[in-house]
C-alpha cells in the first residue's frame, strides 16, 4: 500500500480526467473537490513527517548515535501519531457537522 493511498492521494494515472461541457458541471465540481482534498491530504502528511523529523530527531538523537536513543524516538513518534489521529478525527467530525448543517 503506497503512502499516497493512506493519506488520500493517488498517482496521476489513478486520478480521473476532468470532463468539459455544461452537462457535466456538477461532475467537474466534484472532481475538483476530490482532487483538492487529495492534495491537502498529501500536504498534511508531508507536514506531519517534517514536524516529526524536526522535533523527535532533534530531541532524541545526539552524536554519537547509540541504540538507547531508539526508545526515545519510538515514544516520540507514537505520541505524534496518537495526536495526529485525535486531531484528524475531531477535524473530520467538525467538517461533517458543518456540512450537514449547511454551513459549508
């Protein structure tokens, strides 16, 4: 399973081409929404990786490297992933609530 599929993205060959014409106006709008959502998911995943690298590795890894530092990195990564999951679920819930109430 590729990372892009985990985070909602896809390769260009997997993406549907955008149709033209007035009869497909709704379809084009939905395709654009999907493409934007995929690009945002990839950007969010990249940001997560950058922050994990920046914070966990700076906190835990010192020169010279020792195997004792692995536990610190593992704990830091686990904390980031738990936080990421909690925030993502809350964000998706709020978007769904706003969507059903007509705010979006």
